[in-house]
């Protein structure tokens, strides 16, 4: 695979691609829900409901209706909204507890192959997140899990949320690289399509249980991405890292 | 030293504090000068002359007379100017060679104690550069030398050059920390003074040969900084890392 010689930097979608957000958020939501006697919702369902507000919240920023704010802020607002959806008045819960639960997103575990694949890719390439997560979120996550990023890039550095072209183009510019020297690694076909539109190389990694056992989306590559892989070790094999 | 419990992040000046810019730039300038028959200047003198243009170039941005541009751009412009100062017409030199010499700043070696001290501090704290160097400059330097930063912060992320207060305050904000939870580590009294003015804790590290054997500035701490140290291992000892 000639990609390895051409591509100087592999940049990664993170939520779902590098880490398992659904299990991690549910794990931290469980004691919170129990403590507050919230019995009408399973922790995994709570994680899904919280996550469903992610796209629409960012769309407010992408559309220009709202100036850029970091994802921690959107996650915190979405937490209040999802609690209200389940009939819980968030003003009855101490702010510190809500802050602590909001940091569940900083404590997500990598998929089993993530660290070994990233470590191999790092030997001869720049590796960095190109996530909509903000800097301290990505930093806390990496420090806890041992993810060996060369730098924390992404939405907060370039002040633009994916899939806006600016998110991809400015990230290449920060690294002093042409878009074709960048490869986005993602488990989401739509993210890869937006990156390719900007001139990036693309690598699909299947994460068939990101949304749980009944997942129906992104089970397979839906276009001829430059590399199609089972996991990060398979990616490292296929690019010769 | 109570600093270790209070401070969550140690952020570092880099040029002079973490790495020896003068020897590194001279090392890469030497073959360039020889190749072009430039005999009227010693490599170390060339490094000093190039560095002297650093402050004034940033001052154009700090003053608002120029919009923010990353340091690689200023270094490149300063290279043309310093060559002209020595009577060399830079337009006679291929752009690729100038680009390559400009990347000498990406290839600087850490002082002997830097990596061991940083590794110790990293175990219980966030460590990151708070340098005026741009992201790819800091990333290339770290990858080459093995500097284990948790993230690349600094001027490009916050779009402000030290010692502007924004450089310190926005960096704390990116980490979700109060200024008093930040400690700047620097070999330069003026940098520490600006950080303290913003509420940061301060650690002085003596680098008595940054400017060569005849150095006359920053030989000692010129205020009661929170920690005053000989090197990064001494710093790790003194903060209990």
C-alpha cells in the first residue's frame, strides 16, 4: 500500500473510532442515575439519548447561528436537556455532580486494538486526533488511557466542527501539509466523505458495536476509501507501519 | 513544596528553557554557510543574529500592526533579513534550501536534564509547552527528541504571543483550569513576571549558557518565584514529582 510513503499524518475521528463512548458514558451514568433514584432509563439508553443531542448542538455552531464553543460546553447543555427529557429537574442536582458526569466523556476507554495500532503508526507518522472533542477532553482521555498522540488537534484548535471543510483544511495547514499528505481514519462514512472532498486520503475502520449490538449504520465501507480495515492493527498492517 | 498538590499543569517556555536553540541552529547553519561560501560569519554568531530578530518580529503581531501569523513564517522572513544583513542575496538561494534551514528550529536538542525531569513531572501533572513556537515546530521537535508532552499548547492555539496576558489566560482556559492551578517553567525572568501577573505559579530554571559562555542575563532568579531550580530534575525534586 503506497499510502504510507505519501501520507505524513494520520488523523483520527475519536468518538466511536478510537474509543467506545457508549459503554463509557453508561458506566459513569449508572451510579449517577441510581443515586438520584432515576429508574425510568437504562444507562445505555441514557448514553444514547445524550449522544443524540450531539449533532444538533454542533449544527448551531456550524450554521453560524452560534459562535464557536468547545464541546464540553455543548455536552453540559445537552446533559441538562436530556435530564429534563426524563422528567428530572437538573436544578435539584449539585452543579459539581453534573460537571463530574459531564467529564464521563473524558474517561472513555479505547477499543482493544486502538493503542497497539496507534503505537505502530506513530513510529513513522504523525498521529493526532481530528475530533470534535475539545483539547482538555482529548488530553484527559489520552492521559488516562495512554493514547500516544503527537499533538491534540481538532475542532478547538481550528475553531470549526467537522464536517465543515475548515476543520480538515485548517488542520492540514497547522501541520504544514497538503491535504493529500493527510489521512483521516474514521468509523463513519460521512466523515470520510467530507475529508475526501477536501483532498484527504481516507481509511475506514469498522466499529460494528459503536451503537450496541443492533447497530445498522456504518457497518461497512460505503465508498472506495483508500484503505478499508477491520481494526487499527489491520490498518497498521495495510499501510506498512 | 505545596505546589505539586495545587498545580494541575506545568507549562513550559521552550526555546532556551527546554532546548538549546543556539547550538542547534548553529549546527544546521554551518553546512549551509559553507555550501554558499558565506565566510564572514561564524555559525553561532549567525544563530544569535537570527534570534535577535525574533522579538521585534513578534512585536509587530503583539502590537496589532499585523494579524497573527505562526512563528515559522516569522522565522522564514527573519532568515531572509539576516542573510541580507551579511550581504547575501537570498533570492540566489533555492527556496527549498531556505525552507530546510528554517526547519533547524524544529530540530533543537533538549538540555541533558529536560527529558528525565519532564517524564517525572508527567506522572502526576499535565505537561505542555507554552511557547511562542507554532504547533508543527513543537511537534517535530518533540517527535525527534522524544519529549513526552501531553498536548502541544502555546501561541498558535491561543493566537497570541507571550508576554501578552492572553497567551497565559487563554491557555489556562483551554485546560479548564484557574491560573493558580498553572505553573509556568521558564529560564527567563520576564516571562515568569508576565505569567505571575496573570495569576500563574512560577518556576525559574537557570540556563546559564543559553546565550553561550559569556551570558549576562537571566543568570539568577530576579524575583521570589515560587520555585527556583538548577534544572528539570531539581524542579521535579522540589515539587515532589
